[in-house]
């Protein structure tokens, strides 16, 4: 790996590129550790700085552990031979006149993007 011209904010030493940074985040009292991130490290004091790709990875991983403020529970019913989920009134009002939806699976979650 090549050196990047970034100086340590703590001691001023030129940092070096690394690919073994561990990042710990606390989300809703849960500790999440993300390993093998890229960035730079100060060879003198050990201070680490995440690179842009690593920050994107941290955001992607931590987003999976966050829960929405309000969760609506709905029973899946069958209508005309198809499975149906009712949209809560509060969400329906917030959506306004939007009538189209993209649906996809993320693991065992159904994600809806309404437009």
C-alpha cells in the first residue's frame, strides 16, 4: 500500500494506509464491531482515520441494526388467492396520493418504496 499525504491530527506525523481498522458502534445499547476497514493510521501514536469507502461500509452495516421509532404490526391475510397486508391509516395519510410501489426483500424483511 502507498502512503497518503494525511497528517495525524493528534501528533502531526504523516499517516500510512492500512486495511485492518476495527470500528465499534453502539446502537440501541447493542455493540456492533466492524472489522477490516480501510483508512490511515499514525505510525507514532496509533490514531486511525477511516477512508470514504470504510465510512460507507459503516453506514451500511449500522443502518441494518437501527429500528424505526414506530413499528406497525399487521396480519397477512388472503384476498383473491393473494397475500395482502393493510397499510396503517397514519402511513396512508403521510403518503398522500402516491399510488405506485417498488417492493424488494432485504433478508427476511419486505421493503416498500412508494412513489
